[in-house]
C-alpha cells in the first residue's frame, strides 16, 4: 500500500455533519516527528529475527504508545523514538519492523500474532 494511503485520512461520517478521522496501519518510519501512535506489532524480517525479538523485549508490544522524538537529516539513520518514558535510537531498518496505528488498538486481537 502506498505511504500516503496508509496515513490517516478523513472520511465523512454520514450519521452526523462532522468528519471522522480513521487511521490505517503504517510503519514507525512513516510517523511524523512529535506525533503519538500505538504499536500494533513487530514483524519478523526472517524466521528467527533477533532484532525483532529485542524490540519486543525493549517494550515495543501491542498497544504501547510510541512517538518519534527526532530524525537524522536527509532521511538518514537514526530515528530517536520514545516508548513509555524510555528513548531509543533506532536504525531505519529496525524501525521499519514496527507497525503502528494512530488510534488505540485492541491488544487482545494482536497478541496472538506476535507469538512466534
């Protein structure tokens, strides 16, 4: 899916006269600086993916709030990411494993997908 299509978009709510914001899953690397989101899952890049497992061990678990604090210039590494009260510098390849949503998620449906 195209990056712009993954970002939140506005859709008219037919039951009222206001717009309703919806969000689609996107990567942590797509998140703008200072915007808060929630971890949906960490995807394994290979069968045993020690980096994905380490991210989960560090707290990148479904439902956890996350935000990008700073970015290196010119789309270079690293990203400074805050999860909880802890900040991590992540390479883009590492942050690309983290799928996020702008809205809160139901962690009961996503925890089964993280067990590998």
